[in-house]
C-alpha cells in the first residue's frame, strides 16, 4: 500500500469513527399483507366482498405510508426514534392505518441498557420497558445504501391469552456506522440497523448525517410505566371484554 | 375503546325506546360490524393482543 492509499484510509476511518452523534431518516413499507396470505386467499373465495374491502384498505394504507418519515436521533449512548410531524397527514383520519399499532417514541439508552416505548394510545399514555432481543448474527452480507451490511435474526416471545407467541425480527446492520441503535427500539448490534422487518413492517434507511457535535437526547417521561408483559396482558383483558 | 364503549351505549339505548324491525335491524347491523371488526383485528394483529385490539378499534372507527 502506498502512502497515498494509506492516508485516504486513515481519513475515511477518522471521518466515521470521529463522529459523536447523528440523525438517520427511515421510510416504512408494509410486507406480507393479509390478502396475500393463505387465509386471505381463502377469504377471496368465501367472501369476495370482504376480501375487496380488505384489499382496498391495504392499498390506502400503502399510499399513506409512503408519506411517513421516521427519524432516529442519536449520540454515543442514547437514541430516540420517532415519526416526523407532517401537517397534511396529521389531519387525515385514516393515518392510523399507516402508522399502525407500534407508533410513538422509542428511547434507547446503552448505559442503563434499557429501551422505553412511549405510546399515546386510544385510552391513555404509556411508558413501556421493552425486553432486549437476543440476536443471532449471520454471515450473510449485502450492500445497502453504499454500506456493507450483515444480517441478524432475533426472536421475541410474548403471550396472547396464555399462549406463547414467537415473533421474528430480521435486521441488517452496518458495522461502518458504529452506533448500535435502530428503528422501533431495536438495538444492540455492532453497527446501526439500516433495514429491519418485523410484525409486517419493514423499515429502511433513506438518509443519514453524522456529526462531531454533541447532541442531547431527551428521555420521554409522559405516561404510566409498565413492563411489556404487563402492557400486553392489559390488552388480553381488553380483547376479552369486547369479544362478540 | 371510547368508540366501543360508545357503541355499547348506543346499542343499549336503541333497544329501549321502541320495539320494532328498524331498531332490531340497526342492532343487528352493528353487531355484524363488531364481528367484522373483531375478525379484522385478530387477523391483522398477528398474535399480539395489543395489535389485535388496535386493529379492531381502528376498524370500528372507520366502519361501524
């Protein structure tokens, strides 16, 4: 390696590793829509009218979701993931179709090793402590937005009316962006998560800006504090109450 | 949840004033809509009870 190549390598290394904060912007898509599942295809045969209604809802959902932009602000130790305010979509009563259930703010703190989800729901505000995901790092790699990324797969276990439910999370992270945060509270990988799929949602990095400036991240404080298990258990009971 | 509670109140009050086919039809229609909302919510919630509740409620807000 000649001196010129060596200098370029040093400069590019320090330009990324010398950064202390950043701001990433993500888009979102819905994947595995219900109408394309086996049960959805069965519905197409047994109740075409209802199937058409579901299909139209999905189309509206996709259209609205294209307008959403999510931000991840971070410094070395903390990250905050949230939906950008857009006046035109805030006025749309259909917007919940696009945001989906897992809306709100996600605060990640590497020092305390905790992730808090702040949710403003139909019937109250909650601060939910999320469980860390146990990642399985795979050797698969691909380039996303110019970054060499590696695949990681995680599993989350929750209960639904006493039955254990396992949800898979697939993430692609970039070791060249040495901040271990990601969308909707997922973190703990050796690099920023640039692509994440779980629960029918797919988040993908659109833009990132790194900075040498220090950035303050505020921890959300509004809402009733509870664990994720307590939160889900509360909705088990709510669903039982409205069961037809 | 407010909408569900509201619907329950509405359904309750509709059974009170007069007895007739119209009232029964309204109630039946709403019951059918609540059933559709439940089906939609449980199908789209992917086994997560919070997500099931969210989509059920969302369907009611939009359709019932």
